[in-house]
């Protein structure tokens, strides 16, 4: 049936050229009827015999006339083909824009066949998370902008359904503190682990295997409900100590004009010495800011007794006796020599 339709369509498309070729056979007949010794004389006679040949609408079946008709038919088809190939790309009927509402057929190429691997946009529309789909033309940016007033359902109808997909790692800002409470248990359990066939995998007891999420919470309002960050765990060299000290001073100097460089340098030397001692000498469980604050609180100074040594001084004296070239000892000695009255300020 399909083949018959193609043949019919082919005949209809070429019918005008066939009719033109049959009509052109009359020109061949007129040329045969023309008399003359040379081409110019025969051409003059051709114009007088042409009305006679065209008097009948029936085509001539003489081989020469059929050849003329075939050449005219082929020439016309070639002219039409060249004209269409070089035609300008007009968009008739779309001069004022072609935008329209998309249909399900328009979004289908962008949806992953596995529902869990999509970003949910609406009830019927989704976007695959695959950054390299089979058809590269359907690759799209995965950023989604959701705009709505307070209480319009941004969290309920978009964020939570996409969290329930559990196909990625998520960073969620939760100003109201409700998302963790409502979705935390689900993420803690995780999504079923899928096999190569796309079905959930099971253990030897027949229970579904889940891949739990590691949930980390940063609560800047109530630190008792927040996970903590210990920069000391990321110190691996003297350069890291200096980076930590520089960051610490930059974030604790407060607003307004900075103080004299003399005091900043002295503070840097002191922090480098104390943090260096904690990193290299203190047990792992004591390598934190609490120990640093205890050291600073223990640095008692007596204005009437310049020879007085606080517990921190004694601690560094003992370390110097054991390791005179220790990084912390060198920094502390520079701090003590910076100025005679630095400790009393």
C-alpha cells in the first residue's frame, strides 16, 4: 500500500513535465517539416511550419520528435530543480513570529526513559539528567529557575518531588528548617540500588538494597544542631598554618580601619607559634580552636614583673630545650622579640 502511494505521488509530481514533453514533440515535427539548404533557411521555414504542427494537440510519435520532447522535458525539470535549490528561505505565514505552546511530542526527546533519571518540571514534562544523550541535539542545560510568591508551592510542588528522585547529590538552603525534618529520613534511607536491568537489587535475604545519603547540616543559627568544621584537620605544612592564620585575622579584625601593621605582624607570629605547637605536638583530639583559646587565656602578663613566665612561656621553653629548631619555637621567639612591651598591651 505504501509503495503504491509513493508511485502515485511520484507520477503526480512529474506529470507537468511529462505533459510539457509530449507537447514539445510538435516542435520536432515542425522542424522536420521545415525545408532549407542550411540552418538559417531551415529556421525561417520552421516558423511557417510551426502553426501547422501546433494545429493538432496530439503529440507526434516520430522518434526524432520524441527525442525533442524528452530534451524539453528534462531541461524544464533541471531549471525547476536549480531554481528551488537556490531559492531564499522564506517563512511564509511566520513573518510575525512562530512561537507556540509546546506539546508532549516536543518534550519527549528530552525525557529520559527511566523516570528516576529526570528533573521533574511538571506533571507530564521532565528533563533528562544525562549530559550526553544519544541524540546530542537534545542535550540541554540542567539549571531551572522557579519563580513564585510566598506560599505558592515552590518547595511542595517542585523541590520535594525532585529531592525524592534521589539521583544526585544535593545542596539545599532551608531557611524555614522544614526540608530536613520532612525529607531527612527518606534521604537517610536512600534510593534502591538498581541493577543493569534497571530493577532494584536485593540481598541474599531478598531485601531491597538501598544507597543511603550522607547528610551534612550547617546551622548558623543554632550551632548545637549543626555539624562542625575543624580547619586543623586540613593543616599539612607550615604554609597551611600561615594560610589559616591569615584567614583568621582577616575575619576577626572587625569593621573600620585596620590597626598598625606592627600589631598585625605580632598577632600573626603569635598565632603561627600557638597553632604550630598544637599541630605538631598536641594529640589529635586536642587539635582545635578550643585548645588555641585555652593557650591564649593562659598567657598571663604581670607588668610589675618582667621576668614572670606564664604556662605558655614554660611550655615553649621546654619545647625549645628538646627541639630548638622547631617551627613553633622559632615563631614564638620572634613574637617575644618583636617589642619589649608587646605582652603588656
